[in-house]
């Protein structure tokens, strides 16, 4: 029986961009946030801004990794440890979704649709995660406005600059 070794090939550029995305998502989540006084006291943060930008500009793989590891690391380091596994999955899926759509529909309409779908993933994902973590299927409803506001603010920041920034960085 012959054993074959699988070699994953990633360019140095992709590894550097992924690392930068992870770092920027982590830092924007850690330092630019406001704790909410409703529900279980979630956060409004700007970590979605670099997440969406990296997914739109560099695609689904880098977007997924930046989101999953950047915000997952924030949860581990910021005292939200029980949320880390859910965040890794939810935000990774958000980055992947935005990247997939932006790769197929590379314009403002596509970016807008991508962010709307990412928002739906966030709301549904964190609703289920909060219900499972706290054992209450009613209280997570209070977190929905914060999740919508978080995605909405990120969209207002990202959408006006995403296309221009993507063209400038892809040269």
C-alpha cells in the first residue's frame, strides 16, 4: 500500500494577507467595541469592517480565515471563551459567503447582497448559539437588534469604499 502525501500549496502573499486579515479583524473587534446593556450583554464592534473588506477584496478563503480566526481569537482573549467555537463557525461562514458572492458578482449590488446574507448568518447563528449557551430560546431575541446594527454599521463603512479599494489593491 502506497502512502501519498497531500501538499497544500499557498503562496506567501496569501499567507501574509490571511495573517493581516486575522490581525485586523482581531484588533478592530478588541479595541473598537461597545458592550450592549441588553440581552446577555453582547458587543457592537467594528471587526466586521476588515472581515468584509478582506472577503470582498481577496475572496472566500482569506475572508473565512480572517473572520474565523480573528474573531475566534478575540473571544478566547477577551473573556468570551464559551462563544469561541460558535464565533469560529459563524464568522468564518460569514467571510466565506461574502467572498463567494463578491467573486461571482464583483460590483456594489453583489457586495450589498453578500453583506445582507452575512448579516442573516450572524443573526441566525448567534441566536442559536446564545440559546444553546444559556439554555433559553426566548432571550436571544434581545440580541438581534445589536447584531443587525453591527452589520449595518459595517455595511455603511465598507460599501462606499470596497470597489475602489479592491481595484487599487489588485493592481
